[in-house]
C-alpha cells in the first residue's frame, strides 16, 4: 500500500492494539484516527516500530480523501436520478413536488433536487449531505418509522463500521457537548427539537431529521462523580430500509462537521 493512501485502518493495523494508553489516546483505534486528523504524531506511540513510522511518513489529509470519494459517488448517482419517477416519489420520500423538483427536508430546510440530479438549498449545505440525499431518493423504500430506537450497530450491515461510527460521530459530538455545553445544545436546537418526552435516561435528548424518514436521536449524559459523560446516537428501527448504512455513516460525519464549524464560529 502506498503511504499516500494510508487511512485510519491502515495505521490501526500497524499498531500493537494493546490499548495501553501510553500515547494519551484511550485506544489504539482512537490514536490512529487522531494521527490521520493531524492531532497526534505516530511518534507518540512508544510501541510503534521505526519501519511503520517510515511507511506512514507522509499521511494524507483523510478528510480530503473522503471528500474526493464523495464527489465521485455524487457524479455517479446524479446520472441515475433521471430514471426516477418524480411524480410517484413524494410519498415514498416524504417530500413535495415543487416546480418539477423534489423538495426534501433536511434538518428542517428544503433541498431542491431537479431531474438532472442538481441540488440547491436555502441551507448552506456541506457536501456530506449530497451523496446520502441522492441515495435516499434512489433507494428509500418509504418504510414508516416504527418509534423503536436502536443503536448504529443494530442496523443492517453496520457491525463492521460501528467502532468507526462511535469514534468519528458519537465521540466527536460528546467532545463538543463536554466542551461547549449549552452553546452546543443551542446550536442543535436550531436544527432539531428537544425529545425529553421519549423518556431516555439522559440530561439532554435531541431529535434531528437529517432526512425525513431517517431521524437521528442524540442522548447525552453529563459527567457525574466517577462517571464520565456519555453520548449516544439512536436510529429508528426502519432506518436501514430507508437509507443504506454507508450513507447513514456519512450523514453522521456530516452532522459532526457542520456542528463543529458552527460551534467554533460562535465559541
Ligand atoms: S501507545 Fe500505542 S499501543 Fe498504546 S494505546 Fe497508544 S497507540 Fe495503542
């Protein structure tokens, strides 16, 4: 494998995976992610051999690589949109047909999709939304929400990604909540609503709708005494019939990116 294409997994495989904590990260997987994000150096792991250090000497910007992959996927998916019957899609997608475009609510804002797969929005959309949204239009089965909430790893085909999901989405959101408290929840309230009535044992429960039939439920418990803070994301049981698991993952990453940016602007 060329060093220029090293990913979190590539680096993780080179570690001794003892989770000894000497690098300051809670686990080897967390350490690998921090290295790719440029927040840790490989040299911080005392157990890593010189050979691996040389191998990953020039780490790529993981974010840029993901963006490039998403841009390619977007081009591919756009071409397929013309085959969709827009007239028959609003109910399946919980969308509206407006001026021959599909209007789909994403975090409460309209995203307008035309028959060429071009999208416009009143929300300054980060590009992470586009690919999940195109996949939603193409593959959503229109299954009604069940009201049963499950963790990411209980969704179909999610097991192999669940560690990454909790590291890149839940842990990042927990860090934002720990560090910015009310500011973070004020930002969330711009895009979702308090869902305390659902009875989760948490200090804050927020319901977000990144896509109409794909809600995310965020529950956060503050640190208390010997107990660390905790943040979990939950999904409706019907999620995997309405969106592929890769797109759910990308949506989670997109939310993290967006909230990080907004919080940083207002902090
Ligand atoms: S020091 Fe190395 S082996 Fe120990 S947790 Fe960190 S990355 Fe893993």
